[in-house]
């Protein structure tokens, strides 16, 4: 080979290796400086999350947790998306009453349907859990699981929140979306464990949160297998099957996941037992509460609220060392832009 050509080839190879080395170094450095949760201010809550994730995911850490055991559970209403003034599922039920009222003339004089049709939400809420359950049973049952899922999708495509005038699926918390992504990047499985209806959430959680339907746990009504015109269906019945709230949450986690999570995220007393169960396990554990303190960008409520009350869990957070997120000071933005 010509000596000049040999030198050119060798020199070019060296420059290519050097270039690739520099690129690899730049990528590694850049990966370290990129903020995994840019919608969070640099506050203790963010530092707590990052430290926990690093501790359990670095193989040389004394707190290392195998990937299969890296399970994080999230409440939905008030933790991943807005829950005030109405729960989204309650708004869905109210709209379904109005949409199907012509088929139920008896509702004109029957509470709580009478108040719904009159637009008196205060009177509806005064009926308490019994009234809400009656609305849910009347509007969520009597159809197949496929029909119900499509009804939910159709409603979400057009319904808008009364305060923000935005679709409900746009009222998810941007900082929590970033947290979900950050956890999954570090080998976590992320589950929803919510008091909301399991089949109300499943049609959209994968698109919005990246959480597939098989990783959604919620309250449910009974379903029944039937053959309709020779085709198998699952019919939704007007009977409660399971309430996934308060002490029901750890029971559901044990039943449907089969492993105790190492991290739990909530925002209310309805999540207290889930955080207790999660953080009582062996090894390093993490509990976090979203405290709604931002009346300007979202809402401010805690101990006296009829929706998403945060009282006992807030007290226990201080005793157990759980992280409490102050929405007003900890988050640069609340909703996606």
C-alpha cells in the first residue's frame, strides 16, 4: 500500500475514534445535567424523589431494589389530575343523567336526579355518598363493557371542565407526568390505585399517563357473562363489586399486584392506608402527598374539604417522614401548556 495512503487511512481512523469518544462523553455529561423533572422547582420534595430513585436503582447502592420489585402506586383524582370542583367521573355521571333523562320520566320528581336535571349540584352533594352511588349505578350499568368504554371515550372527547374550560384529560398535572416518566425510565412499574371506577379510567390512562389498562386498579361494579345473539358479552350490573378507597387500597394492591410497592403517591385521607402499607415494608420506602395549596393556578384545600380531604394523612406525613409537595411553591407549572 502506498505509504501516504496508509497514513491517511490510519489518521482518518484515529480521528473517527476520537470523534466518537468525544460524542459519547458529551452524551454522558448531557444525560447527567438534563433535568428529568423540569416542571418542578429545585425544592426538597424534588430532591427527595431523585435521591430515592438513585438509591434503589443503582446496583452498587446498599438500598438497591431489583427491577421486578420497583413498583410505584398512584392515586388518580387529585394526585394525577384535578378533582375539584367536581370529580371528573361525577361530572360524567351528571351528564349521563341529562343525556338519558328522556328514557326515565320518573327522574323529574325523584332525587337525586331531580336536582341534577335542575342543575343544583349543591343539593346533589348534600345527598352524600348514597346519592352519588345512586347516580353511578343509574348511569354506569345496563350496558356492556365495550359500550361503556366507548361512552367514556365519547364523553371525554367533548366534555370540558366548568372552571378551566379545557378537556378533563388536559387537566393532568405536568409535574406528575414527568415523575411517571422518570420512574419508568429507572425501571419502575407504575400503577394507578384509585377510588374512581376502574372501567371509567382504563379507556384513556395509557394515552394520557402511559399506564396500560392492566396496571389500573379502581372501584368496580359487578359484571355478568351473557350470550347476546350468540355472541359473548360482559354486562355491567347496578351492584357494587368493590370500593377501592381507604383500607380497600392495600387490599386491592395485594390482590391484583401481588407485591408490596416501594413507593406510593396520594393526596388525601383516602390514600392514607395505601401509604401506610407501602412504607411499612422492609428496605427503603417512599411516600408522597400532593398538598393542594395553589388557589390561583388550581385550588387550595385540605382539612375541611368535602372532596379530597387531607387531614389525618397530613399529620401522619410529619410523623412518618413522608414527602409533602406544596403545589404553590414546588411546581413551576400545574397543567400542560
